[in-house]
């Protein structure tokens, strides 16, 4: 299905006027809209920004814990819960920027619920000095990326089934209630507009055909020299292939089926197997991509068109063509997903990553059971025992 990527009804801002000096630019994502690329580029030149009147007030590329704490959202599965100290520390760093322009970027701010929460975040960051930036991409492109990201956080549902739940099963909240909180983009913009006013919101529609267009837009908004912001290679941010995602999804089912603790998932799976697989294995042209069925592509395009219309009615500044929000991928949409085939090398890399993570916290052998030897125990029992032993060791550390 082809969709016209232009719009005759909505205003398109061709020239990006810079923000006032001293603005606190809050980039709220949402997920899968170029946030990691921007965060990496800003962090890479953080020492050069002050000479241009701009500060990136964070000790890391992405202050995720601070954003989660501010929005009262839980951590990724198995990770330590964020605390108010994370948010307070970021606020202190922002306050230390004084009269300079500062930029705070986390896609997890899009998870904020309720007007009171959003109003508090804005007030604590500087009230009238805050300008909110929202970056958007077509929903049809976000769907596969977001699904595989959910799988990396423990999701066990297949793509076709997940799409059915998100697009066809009211109230469209299961298994991931955060999806539409983030990606019903018109409502996201409207929520934040209620806190800061439409005049202090900029929506940037990302055009994937211009890979560095988002960098140039940020430079103009912040009054930075052209080409100061450059992409930073980050293998850990790449999306998984269909085969990699399916391998992980089936591992998630085994993990949950054996009742293993979430802390082990964080250490051995997400930050062990998956991280090493991403770093060590680059997708090849033969790898099957995550392809969206045609019915879901059409539904996403219709929702995108409605969202674009509502955003235009809100009176916020729009950079780029809102018509892109109803665009569809150029790759042919398929009814059904091809069977994934994972290479032995990729599987071995993932297994090694889990083993390497486990080796960082060696498990001492406890006294052998009197009733049975290890060879007499079932594999399910062995996995459960090993998991709890690893967890005890992690907690002692």
C-alpha cells in the first residue's frame, strides 16, 4: 500500500527559529524516534557545548533513572528501582547551568501520566523556562521496533498476536499499557501542552530519508554551529532481527515457565546474552526483518493521519511534514511473518554473553543434596536451583 507523504491541510515550518537563551529544552521522545542518536551526539560534545551557551546537564548519555523516578514509573525488568535521589541529582545539575540553555533528553518522560505529574516535572525543571520537544516517526515504522524492544524486556507474545492486541482488542492496553501512552502522539502532545502551553512545544517530524536531519534541527534550535552534532556508532542500540527476537522471545517463555527471578533476567539475559549478541553480531542482508502484516500497516496509517490532524489543531510549532506520520514502509507488507532462522554463530554469541555475565558473579557450590545427585534432578529443577543460587550471590554483592 502506498501512502501520500504530503499534507495540504497542516502547516509545515521550513525554518527552525532558535530558542531563547536560557531555555531548558526538555526532549521527551517518545521511544523509537531518534532519541538515542541525539543523546549520544550531545553527550559526545558535552565539553564543547558551553562555549556556545549550551549545557548537557547529565553524567551519562541518558538519565533514564531520573526520568523514571520523575514519572513514578518502574525500572526495566530486574533492574534496581529508581529513587527520588536520581531525579534530585539531575535537577541539581540543571540548576547549576545558571542562565545557559540546557537540554534534557529521555524518551521515558513520554511515560508520564496525569496532569499533576507533568506539571510538577515542568515546574521543578524551571517552569516558564521549559520548552518541550517531541520527536515523531510514522507509527507503521514504530510498531516492529517497539515490539522487539518489549521482547528485550521480557515480552513472550509473538508479533502477529501483539499487533492484534494493540490494534484490534479494546481497550488496547494489554500486554503493554505503555505503548499507546507513548505512541498516541496527539494525546502525548496535548498532555504536555496543558502544562506548558502550545507556544512552548515544538514537534519535529523525523524524515528517515535524511539520516542527519534531526541533528541539524537540534543544532538550529540550540543555536549550535552546523555539523557540530554527529552520529555516534552504538551497536547496543540496534534493533534485533526477527530470528534474534524470536530466539529471545522463546527464552523469555522458558525463563518465566521456570519461575526464575527478574534480577537474573536483567543480568544474564538483557545485559548478558542480548548485549553481547548486539555487539558481536551485525545483521546480514539475508537476515529476515520484522515485517508488519498489511492489515496492521493500513491501521497504523489511518491512526497516523488522525494524529497528524489533531496535532495540527493544537497550535504547536511543527517542524517537518506531518503527512509523514501516516507514511508506510517502502518494503512490501506481508500477510504473515516468514519463519525465522538463526545462525549457530548468533546463538553461540548470545550463550557466551550469558555465561560471561554469570562468570562476573561466580556461584559457590553448596553442599550436595543427600537424597539425589545432580544427574538425578530434572532439567527444570536444575535451572531453578541455578537461578536462585546466582540471585543469592548477586544480592550478597
